[in-house]
């Protein structure tokens, strides 16, 4: 009887081991910014996350406005341009984030956030869902997304007007 309970206990420990082994994402001791906030995401927008009551705008990127409409030429329909980035953001932040606060302007915080897959903004720009700001750290990822026609840069997608100018400049180069 005792052996039966031991086997059950070992089986339960084996099932729980992967979950216990996955450490929560935290700020490193030597974070880039002056401060770092980490934890479960309480809310998010296309280019910002809320962690521990603080709204952190992702530094170096621009998201489509919630009012911007994109067109899918193949399906002949319109959709909110921010919808794909919000969907992917939900998947990426589900396990939590750690954000280095890089800049404070008025009551706005700007930072670089890490998720399990890496730098959150880098992942989203590389997927073609956010746009890198000019002379920012994510321009190589944007160039790769444009070349590969990923996300809102896909051939069948007509992005917001200000994004379309970026695509046209890229095609001329």
C-alpha cells in the first residue's frame, strides 16, 4: 500500500516538474535602464504593456493606431491594423515581462521589455507587426520583415497610409 502512494507521489512530481522548472521572468541585476519592473502583464496595447500598475511604452517602435484600417486585397476585406499585433502581443506576454525603464518623459515611461522569446519590440518588428522608428535599434528587423513581406508588410496587405510610404521607400532601395 505504501509503495502505491509512493508511485502516485512520484508520478505527480514528474507531471509538475516542467512547470516548477520554468522560472518566472525577472529583471537582471545589471539591467540597462535605471529601473526595471517585472511581472504579470495586467493589460496591454499594441506598443505598450502595463505591469504592476505602470504603463511602459515600448521604446523605438510605432504601432498602427486602433483606428487605422488595413485591407487584405486577396480576401477583399478590411480589418483593424492593430488587431494582428494585439493578438501576437497577447501570446508573447502571457508568461510575464521584464521591462528596463530607459526614459521618463512627463508621466510617460519608455522602456525595453523582455519576454520568454526575447526582446518584445524586436520580435514584433521582425514579425512585421510594429514599425521601427527612424534611426532606432530595430531598423535591421524592419528591413528583414519588409524583404520577407511579413505581417502588415505582406504583399496582399495594404497597410496604414503612413506605413505604405515606408514600404514604397524600401522597394526603391
